[in-house]
């Protein structure tokens, strides 16, 4: 049986995909061969736009020049579809990464908004307690600076301001403080002292008159 090197030549093309041949007889003993490479692994529909390679010639011409004519076009088409496949995979991965980044960004945004809301609510409570004169309670409601680095300086100032309003007086109520709060009592006390000093003089006067 006569051997042929047809399949050895096909293998030598080193292409990726399915090599599809359509052979039909034309006029005047010519043959028409349509060669098309299809790669189903390529997810880009643009691959379908690659036209088949059509060859026309006698059996002798095709025997002598078939592989010489199809090698370069088929290798180009193969490489193109492989690149397309790689591109589509990268594109899909990019979409996935984009979706992940978007999801991550949305999550961070929501967490930031929730944190800002919590901070504002806490400070509003501090304002309310301060207006009610409950400075110690207000101080305790001021958020921890470590939890809100961006507002840390404002938080420290607020804590210091509130602490100054309820700081304990180590010496108790001083005389000056009492006098300023109860001036009428201080005045009455002085009047009583004056009366006590006058009593002895009045008694001595009465004794002298009796003598």
C-alpha cells in the first residue's frame, strides 16, 4: 500500500484547533479545497469572522503546493485565536477583579458611613448631656480617639473642655465661694457680730447708772 505523508505534514503545522477541509471537484479537472481552522476554546466570537482559505488547482498542483500554501495562514489564524482566547480569559479575570474591587470599595464606603454616623450620634449625645449640665456623663460619652483617628484632636479638646467643668475642688467650698453664692448670709453674720460687741457696753452703762 502506498504511504502518504499528509498527516505528518498536518502535525508539522503545529496549530491549535480543529482543521476542517472541504474538498470538491471544480471545472476542467480542477479541485477546490476550503481550509478552515476552528478553535472552540476561544471565547471571542470574532474568531467566526476569520474566513476559510480557498485553494484551486489540479491534483498535481495541490499535491506539490498544498501545505506550502496553507502553513503560514493556518499558523497565523491559530496564533490569532490563541491570543484571542488568552485575551478573553484576561478580560474575564479583569471583570472579576473589577467586580471584587467594586464590592470591596462599596463595603469600605458603607463601613465608613456607618462609623461616621456612630460618631455623629455619640457627639450629639454629648451635646445633649452638656446642655443638661451633666458634664461628667457627657465626658464619659465622648468617643475614644483611637477609634476615630481623623477626629482625634477634636475629641481630646472636647474631653478636656468637659473635664474642666466637673473637676473636683480639693479644698471644698472656700469662704469666697460661699460669700459669692450667699452674700445675704455673710451680711447677716457680720450684723450679728456687731450686736454681740455692743452688748457688754450696754450692760456696763446700766451698772454705772445704778451706782
